[in-house]
C-alpha cells in the first residue's frame, strides 16, 4: 500500500541497497522523531554512533579482517530499525483491514493474544474429534470465530510468534491439525511478511517448506518466493540466509522451482497483456514515404504464408529439459496463460457472504467439506453429487477461490440450468480427473504444479479483487525480474534458470521483459548467436532499431552469415532510413538464397525507396513470376512503370487491382496514368472515384496528389493544368 511513510521506507531501502548509509540514517532520523518512541530514537542513535566509529577506524587505517562482516551486520540492523520505525508510524495513521486489525491486536494484552491461539487450538481439537465420526459435520461457531481471529493475528501482527513457540508449532505443524486450516495460516504468514519484515517470521516460512503435507509445503514455498523477491538485497547480507535458501533446492526439484517461477510471471500478466499477432516482415517496413507505401499496399504484398518473424533456426532452450516444457505447455493449454481463462468469469462471483471472511480467499477446496455441504444443503440435483464434488476437489483446472464461487452460485441458478450444467460439468470433470490422475502416475511432479498454480491464482484474485486489497502491497504489480535477484542462483545451482525465464517470456512475446535477461547473457565472454539474435529481436519489437542493429551485426560475426540475420540487419537499416545500406544486406542474402521470395520483394522495396525504379521493376516482375497468385505485386509494378514512362505497361497493371479490391490509391494512380497518356476526361473520372472513396477525404486526396506533381510533369502534364484539374474536381464534388 503506497503511503507517504511507505515511500520513505522504500527510499531508505534504495539508499541501503547502494550503500548510501548516512543518507538512509538521515531519512530515518526525521522519521523516528514522529514516533515519539524513546526506544526507537535511542536505537537509531546507537546505530549511527556505531557507524561513525566504523568509518573513523576505516579512514585511520585500522586493519580488521571482520570489518565487512561488521558492516553487513550493521546494515541488517538499520534495515530492521527502519521496519520498526515505519511500522510505528503506519500503525497510527494506516487505513483498511490490516491496520484496523493491528490497532485492535495491539490493544490486547500478551495473555489475551496467547489466549486467541489457545482458543483456536482447543476449538480445532474438539472439531477434529467430531470430524473423525462425520466428515461433513458443520463447523462450530467457536471454531469459525477462532479461525477468523487467529488468521487476523497471524496476518497482521508482526510479533505474533514471540514467546509463543509451542502454540505456533501446534498451529502450523500439529499432527492432528486439519491441513486446509494450516494452508490458510501459511497465507496469513505470507501476508504478514509481505507487509513487514521480521526474521523470526521468515524463519517459520522456511520451516514450513519442509511441512509433511504437500499442499502446505507448496503454499509456503510459493509465498516464500514472493518474500525472497521483496527482501532480496537485505537477505544477501543476512547471516545464514545463503544456507537456508540453498536448502530449498534439496526440498524441491529444479523443474518444480523453475515452473513455479514461470507460473508467477505468467499469472502476473493476466490482465496486462493481450495476445500479440506475429508480425509479417513487410508491416515492419521503414516508415518512409507513407503515402507511397499505402498507395502501393506494400505492407500486404506478402501473404501470411510468406511472412517472416522469428528465426526458424533457433533451438528450443527447453530441449534439455523436456519434462519442464511438457508440464508448462499442458498447464498453459488448460489455463490459457494462468488466470486468463477464469478470472473474467469468476471475478463477479466474489460477492457471496462466504468471501466476507478474508481467510476464505485462501481456503483450499477439499472434500468432504462442511462449508460445501452447508451451501448445497437444499440442492438435490447433479451439482450436489459426491463424485462430482470430489472430482472438483481433485481437479487442477480451477483455482480454489473459483471453485467456492461456483459452489456458492449453485443455489441461485435456475433449475434447468442446474440440470444441464450438472450433467455437462460432472462428466467433463470426471474425464479430466482421470486424465490428471493418469498423468500424475507417470509424473508425480505434475500434482505439485497444479497445487502451486491454483494457489498463485488464489493470491492473484485476493490482491486484485478483495474489497480491502488497498491495505496490502500487491506483489503482482512488481516487476518480477527474478534474473536480477541474488537468491535465484542459490535456488537452482548449476542451472541457468534466468535464461529459462527469458525463453518463456520470449516465447510468449513478452519482449520488453525478456530484454534484461538476454542482456545478461549477451555480456558473457562468448555469448551464443541465438542469444544475440533474440536480444536484437526484442529490441526490434520495442522499436529500438539502433540497439537491434548492434546485436544483429554482432550475431553476424559468428560463423557463416544466416539469411534470416542478414535480412533483419537490412530491415533495421530501412527503419533507420538508410535504404542503401539495407540494399547491401538484402543483396548478400540474395546471394545465399537467390529465389527467396521475401528477399526479392525487399530488394524491390529498397530500390523503390532509392528511386531506382527500373531496377525495382525487374525484382517485382520476378516476384510475379515466382508467385503468380500474389496479385498485390501489381501495384508497385504499375507505379514503377508510370514513373519510368512505360505507360502502356502501367495501364495494364494499373487496371488489375481495380478488378479485385481497389483502394483510393488505385483510382488515383489510374487517373495519373490516363492523364500522362493524354486522356484528361478519363483521368478526371478516376480522380472522382478516388476522392469519393469511403476511406479518404478531399484534403487527403489533394495532399497525395501534390506529392505526385513531379511525376505528372515529367510525363508531359502542363503544371498550369494541375490547379485547373483540381478545381474542376471540386466543382464536380459540389454538383
């Protein structure tokens, strides 16, 4: 949540990140006065005195082999006191659920807070005894109330675990504890850490990554990734943190870690990115002579089958990890980029009273389920079928939050709709469940990916849709540049995970996000040609043509020249308005692949831009010969013929587009051709058709006409007749 105080905290973090310690202490010095807390004021003063002593000893030349360790420890202490100063200020003025909860909890005595945990554990124990007899027994009022209070305590109170180690262990690890509520409390812990850093809370989240239940374990790890991302800089100087992070790669397979990182990136883009159509090469033609380009319809001269985009020679970087790619492709197919498939459908179904309790947004959908039983207590149709509900619980298709939305909406559906939906939905779920179970037998790791993907979507919905979302800092608004983070290499040692993330982003056309990763790879001593090409391509897609050209040229130094790379170099030169240099590279590509249609078209376009019309004609005729079905080549042939004075040829080719899908430019060109042939009356008729075209106005017509004056005059049109022709045209339009 962005507030003036939070902005100051972020400023302190940025200053500490670049080791501008004095400036960070100055900012904190101003803030700490507003707290009126003698403990915080004294604590900050002592840290500053310690830092001054360290500076003095260093400047005076005292040798201390542990100086760096002392320095890092001091930085960690400054981070910690900054957290506490800002917490104190935000607790006074912060608005929303989080700070209301904090103020309420801070008004309680330590005994009362401990009592909340005890009440919860007692109510849970009583419920579980009854649950072993009847798995659908309704939750007691005492249990629901204690759940709500404990979630509030764990999510909002930074020091909730202090002096309560045994209760914390019982809440999160108790053998008799029901795993869905443990999962919920993991989410509360994650919310706590995303709001305020506390070392003891982070240590607990690390411990939960070793939880015996897979659901709890994966939720803890997924939440931990967000927390590590947020506090990466301070963690890199925190004693013992390297070992804790390295331990994670012993607990989770590398494919699982990489997949969850990709799931986070993918889901974050749910509402921001739309699908991009792959561009043809000619719509990328340099924006030179725009009217001429429209007139000749150069952008569409190549049909879809002849378009060029990504290099067909690039290898799939996932080839050395097919199991990862297969899992991601399957999830991507099922979920259409994470939450895209169901976010829009279910975001309107979060108004049920069930979602008034914040912790319900994080509750796993399990079966048998007392909440589901209560919601469907009056239902007798196929949507209240035990097998279907079990299939829903097992299914990885929808996230938990959406499953509850669906269940809560069933009582409000018309009877016929329930019947129809029940039959269709039930059979589909069962079929998908069988496929999923079969896949999990072959690859048990897929189950983990379903769990993490669903949880990420639950988090996404909470941060995007909950009425109190403004109380929290939304992690899905972060840059998510994992490749910049210190902890990434520790998670997957010996694996180039950053490149995997880059390849995913590139494959999904998130070119701007992929640039940073490829730049890291390109800075290596011997970068691969594909990396240089992909980096260049990313820059090209973001209109940075000079940078794109730099990397395409660098890639061209690796071994034999590739036709694709040569043509990309040429294209960048065209964008940079250097058609002569572009022609040089297109010609080089032509030498390697003489009959490549795309190259022939591109050479023709360069020659056209260089006003070498007769040479351009030769290439356009070759295109017509190689691709007789490509009728769009008629326009540049007609135009070049007109400019060169080959008027019979120009007339022949100028008529051809008229018979199919004529544009306003086709009509104007026919007017020019007829006038140059001496037929003014026909010229006027064609001009009238042009100016009356639905996509043009008289003003646009006149602007284009004036551009073509030199060509008309070159072929015998009296310049004095041009204004007369235009005025005659205006009179016809009035009449």
